[in-house]
């Protein structure tokens, strides 16, 4: 029964978002320790990203985590204009002869040389308050990926409303440059929302967040009963773009 209500909630939410439904595919590649990863980078740079660009899918971001966390992970952010573009993308890749040729070293690699152990995918749908991806400044080299988990679907709805009505304005005031924002419609950690911020460096990140807590609008809304218990966990990952990333 709970599963039925969850599906109904997502259908209602998706209907409300119709008309501005940019969809983000966020892939996480968990790399195998000790295996050469260059074939994967070559695949992204020479085959996958150019082929997606030919489909009209632009501003694809590829990132690695800041620091030396294990297992090492690569993050690929793919923004689609709508869910139909996401659904068609795989078929279009198969029909793209140049992609098949350029991707051959990766597609034909042997099992014992594939550089990752698994790929996880999250689908994220934009919201009215931040309907489309905003390319970060050219000097952005320090990114923060944030996932806010909620205890149920209504709590997530309230947290998204909190952003749409107030938090985006606070972000703009204090210099928290948003790259994308949306509610997850499939994947891990649901129900949740996901967004990304892009900064020049760690210092700019620290300074901007230091202004957020004292902001009078944040103090006001954080004490509102409507938003009580709207979010119960934060996952935060610091990222840096790879040289061929389009973000």
C-alpha cells in the first residue's frame, strides 16, 4: 500500500512539473582499485560526450571526488530537455555509426580490464524554482553535490516548496551559485532532492555558506511549522571537474 501511494505521489508531482521538466541523469561510476581508467576517460571525451552533443544534449559534466576516497568514483551529469530525450538517447547512440566507431575501444574491452565495478543512476526532475541547468562560471573548479533525504513524500514536497519559495532567493543573496536542482524520480536515497553548486575554490564555498545561516530570511523560514522535519539527512560530496567536462 505504501508503494502505491509513493507511485501516485510521484505521478502527481511529475504532472505539476509538466512544461518545464528538464531531467538530469546523474551516473556514478565506482572504479575498481588498481585498474587503469584511461579507457573510460577516452570513451567520455572522444565518443560519449560528442555523440550526446549531436543529439542536442549539451553541458555534460564529468567530475571526480576531491581527496582520495576509496573506492574512487566518477560522476557524470547529463541534462535532458525532457524525459522523452532521456528515453530516446540510448537508441540514438546505437544508431550513431560514428559513436560506435569512436567507442569501440571501450565497448570491446575485456571483462578483466573494465575500470569500474558498477554504475548507479539517479534521475532528477527540475522544479519551478530552478527549471533548467545553469552553466557555472568559467573559473568554477570546486563543486558541491548535495542530496537532502526526507522521511516521506510529503516531507519532500514541503522541502522543495521551501526552496522554490525562499531558499533560491537566499542562495542568490549570499553567493551560492546553483548549477542544477530537482526532485529525484528514480534511483537511490529516495525520497530526496539533489542539487549542485559551483565555486571558484574552497574559500569561496566557505565564505558563501558562512553567510547562509545568519541570513534573516533563512532564520524566518527555518522556524516555520510548515517546514518542520522536511529534511532528515544530508549527503554532501565535493567534486572537481575533469579537463574534458563541459561544466
